[in-house]
């Protein structure tokens, strides 16, 4: 037992004193979730859901043209319209309640409706709105073509609100694209440090399967600002985007940690330190448990640290201390522990089946991105019915869902815990068994 | 009284599965007896099976056949007891590069069951022994090759093992550090009474430090004994080397050396092509004729005359007293160097 802990401690120490690893494990996911999360938070403002003014008469003109990137069509103007005008009359979100918007096809018609006092404010989305927002080789620097806002001088408050909505939505599109950029830069940095990962990443982006997925994050259906949870007491609790983005990013990056942790077994074999351990009077199972346990604890630490930082950021945004993960901290910890176990199990199996550490990096990168994709790290999977069921195969899904539930003040996460611990226990044992067999050659 | 035998290796064999499914017989039924307190060397060229043999003795590889006992404990049936007696110094620098020397020693000490004040006292002693007190808290990755080698050895000594194996501990270090390693090996024997199992492909160092030597080639022990015994096996032959440059040497001439000159037991011709690293053009061809002969100096005039008659221009001549290189050549018909 003492030896297991010594191995665990050694692995924790080496991991948390490695500046590059900390960057990938903590800083990158923190930056990503903060950028995206706070963009959405700006909308909600102070966490309050009191809407003092409702149904601002608004005219919307959309002149925007769609843009094709990597065979996928983008139309942020349309997305904007969808956010303001319900396609389904039963939809009622805070944003839809805020305005009473109707679509005009011509800019001057909208203007005259404002002049006549029929509408208080009109907005005109320019024809090159999407083009100006889209990050591509032709358009490496993003300069937004501004959305014009006309207002009736008699309605200054409404004009101010609409202006801030316009700014916020534009910002989301912008940060969304900035996030794509930042993520890709982070991945490129990793790829440079780790050529095998680079090859894999290169394949993914060349096939065009990588970048477009981010776009879905901006679809109105997936925008978490539309989600409101009713608690039992009937007080409305606003869904905190930091929770959604924070937990899905944390779990995505945790997958890398888990796979890397299991991979360290193969690396230690390559570097002969594993042989040193085996040549010592230490039972094989102790060594294996020490290594896997170390990975597990590393994953738990990573997520706990991330959650603490995200809580601080959430509190800063709200202007007051805020327990963004809900008040049931023990349950949050239980979900973290269970999710980490599941990820470590996946890591153990991936590493146990691979021949070389380089192979683990390639396969592990694919596995982590696949789990992230289907588990909701890049877009809101439930919005796409074709793949929504698949997401249930990922620990990412069960983890983020449990965190969202707890953050909303509810407690029914039993199934999530069982599924996560089950995935974890089974894969952990399978990985252990394969490793044990491989070591006795 | 303790048995005089420290290590007993019986019919040890290892067969690997090759990439294309065929079997690679890396070790083919090795027998060894290593006595308590001696420096025992396994000498053989790269790929001879030294590391594989040592890996089986230390429990890293399961033998395909056979067994090894350390201090009477079978490595396959009582691995933990056997391993407790054994210190290992792998061929690779088996250390954690981002940990300091002291942290490495600390960690591996724990794996050998050392704790508390005993552990820190042992680490202190080792740090002094390998002469790294000043740098003990620096990361391994900042060390020079020689310093890493010293820590690599130090880790193997932590738990005061009765037996220590060192797999090619002088590979890749400068002559000064090599000297230091060889001195260390002798201090282990003399000051600490350890048994040392040493492997190398360099005959000079083996010749210098070993009490007994086993020569291994293609997975088999082809000769074993003290330096004197091994040299006796080849009948005290001298080794003569003729450098012949780019000239080729016909087999007939080699045969003639053997038949016509008294005392000559073997004559082989080898070419060493020396290429320029980058352009891979042939820079120099070094042809060498190696002749084993009893009383080599006496045979020399006759040999040179025959060469002259065959219009072979001998560029330089070297006569060497019997050594391990000669033993290997005698037994295998090949030079020990790659
Ligand atoms: N894991 C392995 N799989 C297949 N072949 C191996 C393996 N390890 C060693 N060998 C082969 O066994 C032979 C002996 O290798 P080794 O014991 O490392 O030699 P040495 O240490 O004397 O240089 C070599 O031909 C090597 O290629
Ligand atoms: Mg070797």
C-alpha cells in the first residue's frame, strides 16, 4: 500500500511540476470555457432573470448572405433572426420575451416603421455580416461589419437594450470564432510538441471534420442562454453557461490527461524506469495499481482545480460569490470522482492495447476528440437527433449532465453515477488485466 | 555458512516472436555459476543476448525455458526474495528526468522497502558515494551523461544488495567518466563485498576488472573462465594484424599462410569500409588480415615473405600478446568489434 502511494505521489509530482502539461490540463480549458462562458453570461447579466422591460417592438431586416466553408454553409444573420423571432410560437425564452420582433425584407420599410412609431427600434443586418465574421484563409483578421440600429428618439431605453443585445450576440459569434482560433492554436502548439498528435490533428482538420463542428455552438437551439430551470421552490434559476462550457471542456481535457497517464506506463517501459520497478521486490499488481491510481487522482485534481477557478470567474462575473456548481459540493465531488474513473478506464484500455507510446498519442487523440465531439465539448449534441443517442456512450455526456443537474439545484444524478462508475470499473479492470498479461512476457 | 554460489543459472533460454512471425532465439540454454564476492563479466558483441540473459535473471522477462537462482531463491518461483538481494543498473538511464537526483533515489529506495530515517541516511551515503552531493537537488535532465550514469548506478546500490548487475554501464561516456565507473565497480567489490555481474562488449575493460568472464555469442556461452584460463584455451597465441589498405586478399593466400608457416592456426581477412557520414561516399577502405600464431614474432618474417611473393603490400604490422580479442576471434572467426 505504501508503495502504491509512493508511485501515485511520484506521478502526481511529475505531472504538476510540468509547466507544459499544466498549460494543456488547466490553462487552455479554463481560457476556452471562460471566453465562451462569459460571452453568454454577459447576456444574462448578474445571474438575474428579472426582465424589467418586455416586448420591445423591434423590426429586423436581414440582408446577410450565407458563406460556404469546408462544404458547410454558415449564415449568422439567419441565426440572429432565429434568436429574436421564434420559429415555434410556444417558445418563450428570456430573449424572446424581451422583444416583440418582426421581420422586414427592406431596410427603408423598417426605418419608416420606426419613424411612424409602430416599432421602437429597427436593426439591419448587413449583406456581408457572415463573411466578415468567418475565420478563413481569405479572411484571417476578423472585422465585423456592424449591424445598424435605428431607434425612435422617444424610446431611448429600448434602443439601449436592443443595442446591447446586438453587441452581445455579435460578440458571441466573434468569440465563437476566436475560440475556434484559440483552440486550434492550442492544438497546434501541442502538435508541435508532439508530432504524433500533430499527424492525427492534421488528418482531422484536412478532412474538414473538425472546424465546422464549432459552428453548431452558435445555433440558437444549442445556445444555453435559452435554458431555464425551475427549481422545486419555484424560483427560476438561470442556467450558468460557465457550468455547461466549463464542465464539457474540463472533461474533454481530462480525457487527454487520463490517456496520457496510462500512456506513462508505456513511456516508463521505453525509458526503462518500469523495468527498474519490476526488478525491485514489488509485486506487479502494486506497480500497475500505483500507476493507474496516480492517473485517477491526477484527473480528479485537474477537474477540481478547474472547477475552483471557474467558480472564481463565475463569481467575478456575477460580482458576488457564487457557487456555480450548486450547493451540493459532495455530490459534485462524487461526479468528478466517477467521471475520472471512467476516463482512466478508457485511458488504461487504449494504452494497454497499443504497442508504443507514440501509438497511444495518435489513437488517444482520436478517442479524446471523438468522445469530446459526441459528448458535447464542441457543440450541443442533443440538438442533432441523429447523433444524440450516441452521446450516451460517452462519459462526457453523463458527467456534464450530472454537473448541470447539480448546478440547477437538483439531485437526481444516481443513474449518472452508476453509469460512470460502471464504465470506469469495467474498463479499469480490463486495462489492468491486459497490462498484467503484457508485463509477464 | 552461506553458500559460495551467489547466482546459479540453469539452461536459461528465451525465444522472441519476430515481426514476421518467425522465432528469434535470443538466448539458447545458458548455464552460469557466479560466486559470492566476484566480479563476473558477460562479454559479447551487440545483439549477443547479454541484456536478455540479465533481464531473465532479474525477473524482467519470463524465461522460455530454464531458471535462475539468486542466493538460492528461484527468480520464477520466489521472485520477491530473489529481487531483494539484487540491485540493478540497466543499460539505459532508467531515471525520471524531471525529478532531482535525490528524488529519484528517494523514490526507488521506497520501492526497495526503505523508509524514514534509514531511507534518508542511505540516500545521503549514496549521494556521497557517487560524488554528487552538490548537485543532488538538481533535475536529472540538467546532468551530463557521466553524471546520469553515476546516479543510474547509485539507484542500484540503495538497498545494499548482495548482487548488483550492471548492463554496459560505460556506453556513451567519455574516458574520464569510464575510468570512474570502472573504479566504482572495483570499490563495490572491495569495500562493500558485493558480487558484480558486469556486461560489456569492450574487451579491455572486461579484461581489467573481471575475476571471471563468460564470452557470449548468438545467445550461447562459448567460453568461460578466468582471463588466464581463457587465454590458455587458445594456446597462448599471439595476434598479428596486417593493414593492407584497398588491396584485396585472395582466400588462397590466407590458406597459404596457414599451411606454410609454422604455428599459424588461423588467418582471416576483413574489410572495414569507412564512409563519409553525409555524402556516403567511400572515403577509405581498411583491409585487415588477422593471423593467430603461436610465437607470432617468429612467424612474422615468413608471413611477410609470402605476402611479398603474392605482391601484397603490407602497410603496417602489429603483434599482440594473447588477449580476449584473440580468444573471441579464435572461437568465432570474427572480430569482437562490430
Ligand atoms: N523484445 C524483443 N523482441 C524481439 N527480439 C528481441 C527483443 N529483445 C531482444 N531481441 C533480440 O535478441 C537478441 C539479443 O539482444 P540483447 O539481449 O539486447 O543483446 P545485447 O544486450 O547482447 O546487445 C538480438 O538479436 C535482439 O534483436
Ligand atoms: Mg544489451
